[in-house]
């Protein structure tokens, strides 16, 4: 399985993975994901680092605490899911750029 393993190549690949990961993290910091609930009565914006950067609540919800809580939870969960999906998609895209990983380990002879 590891008969053709070249540690020098593996070290170079690990450095490339680290560099790509850092680039991806910087790109994601600048992205903002916005989720809405209650037909737009609540909107939450979260950046790629998972920090809430904006929150908007329709004034009509200020008198209905239960509805406000439900809509906030929904919008926050949706926004965090967007961030996580973006991270997964970015990671998969990065790994696809290293198509010869299998060759390093003798998998594609």
C-alpha cells in the first residue's frame, strides 16, 4: 500500500494543503450568509467565521415574544447551516484540486 510513498512529495503536499486551507479561511472570512424566517420578518447575517454580523427584526414581533424566539432560532440555525455547507464545499473543492493523492499512496498504479 505504501510501497511507492515518497515522504518528500508528501511533505510538499501537506504544505500545499496548509496554504490552501489558509487561503480558504481568509476567503470565507469575507463571505456573509443571510437567512430569513417568518417571510422576512427576521433576518440574521453570519460571516464565514461564524460570527453574527447583522440582525433585523420586524417591529411587529416585539410584542410577540414566543413567535420572535421561534423565528430567531430558525433564522440563526439556517444561517449557521449555510456557513457549514460553505466550509464543506470549500474543503471538497480544495481536495479535488489534489487529484493525485491516491497516487502518493500507490492506489492508482
